[in-house]
């Protein structure tokens, strides 16, 4: 039994010592232009999914889906989000692959995540991805409005579509 525990301790020392050596010697690529490995991606997604599921509000979006609120969401999104996540002019942002992991292109492929999860990530950010916390910059109602816009950006009424284009034009000038 003593040999077994000695083997376990030795294995742990080798694994953690190796990880420390890789991190301490600068052998782990940390540049945003280095794609994360499979294990890193898997662990990050697992941790994020579990944390957000535990902390996100379990509620429906309180913002009514009207042309006015979708238009307001388009304006806020275009002003604050489109440079990274794609917008009315460029559905795919040129910055998409400048982050690690690559930035989700929210209006090119509308996410199906629950609204509460989406709200939480927008409000609190996503550590080590470049996604900032918008808490204190946007109000909760503004964040919910942006979530409503994003989740319906592929089926906007004409007046909201026009407002989105107008917002994009005004941010480019």
C-alpha cells in the first residue's frame, strides 16, 4: 500500500512540476494569435457553461419585442458590440480571429443560448477572452434590450432593420 501512495505522490509531483516548468519557462504560448489546444478549449467551455448556468438569471427577457425596442437594441449593439461581433455592414468582424478564442459573430449566426445566460455574460464579461464587463456602462435594461436585438437580428421588422442600418452608418462616419 505504501508503494501505491508513493507512486501517486510521484505522479502528482511530475505532473504539477512539469506544468510549473512549462509555465515558468515561457514555453506555453499565450499570444492571441496562437490557437488554444483541445484540452484548454474543452476545460474553458466546461467551466464557463457550469458557472454561467449556476449564476445567470433564470428568467425570460423582460424587454417587450417591439420595433422600437429592437431599434434601440440595434443602436446600442452597433455602438458597443459590432466592432468585435459583426454588425449591419460586416456580418463578420475583421477582428474575429484577432482574439483567442475567436469572437462569436452574433448577427451572422444567432446564438441559441438562453437569454439569461446571454445577459449574464454581457453584464459580467468573459475572463481571458477580451469580452469586457458592461456592468456600470450599460444598464440592465440596455443589456436586456441588446440581448433581445441579437436574438432576433435575423428576423427584424423593416423599421428595426432600417434603424440598425442607420446606426451602422452613423458609427462609421
